[in-house]
């Protein structure tokens, strides 16, 4: 069996919303998930390894990509 590398359609955070997906940040301390607004500054950042900081407790938050349930 030969594995082939395929390019992912998401390289930058700005590539997510055009696919009908959204970014949320999951705080491991608060156990809350909040929507992240991808503006001009975040849109050019790499998706791989992206981390966010919780606005409530300042803990590191992990990004979650999910389908938009409302638009
Ligand atoms: Zn938090």
C-alpha cells in the first residue's frame, strides 16, 4: 500500500469560512466554546497549530472547526 499526500483545502484561517465552516475556540478550563471572528489579521495566519487565549480565564484554547449551523 502506498500512501499519497493530498493537499488540504485549509492552509490559512481565512480559508475556513469560504468552505461554509466556522472556527470556535474550546477553553479547556472554562469548558466553554466561543465563536472566533476571523478578521483581516487572523485570516492570513496558518491553521496548523493555531491556538487562542480565552477572554475569560486567559487559558489556552484549542480551535474547533465546524459546519455553520446558521449563517
Ligand atoms: Zn476559559
